[in-house]
C-alpha cells in the first residue's frame, strides 16, 4: 500500500502513523474506562439492591447519584477525546492538507 504512494505522501504517512496509533490507543482506554463504569453500575443494580437504595442526600439514592455519574463520565470522556484530537491530530492533519495542496 505505501509503495503506491509518492515519496512526499510516504513521508506524510510515516508522520501520521504514530498519531493514528495513539488515537486508537486513547480510544480503547477511554472506552474501557466507560465500560468499567457501566459494569460497576450494572453490578450495583443487580447485586446490591439494598446498597442502591441508600439515601445519599435528600431523596437521592445511590443509584440516582451513580446514574448522574455515568452521564457525566460519558461527557467528560467525549471531551477528553475531542480535546486530544484538536490538540494533536488536527494540527497534523492541517499540515498534511497544506503540504498536499502545495505539491
């Protein structure tokens, strides 16, 4: 595949390859963290029903607080991924677009 590219495109490909690997690694880490949070929530619901009914503050039980935590962790995860892409991946893609248009 890389042999079919021009020398300039091959250099760009080699420049992007580590960033794409980092993006995939970050995606797996964040997805794993969300799955762990969801798994803990399901475990709380299925195994510890008496613990889930514990009042945390006011009428809010531990299950309600855990549900809010899941929503917030999803938003934070998406924010971290977006921040990383804007900081690392987007500048590299801009460099590639600019150098490709100058060929």
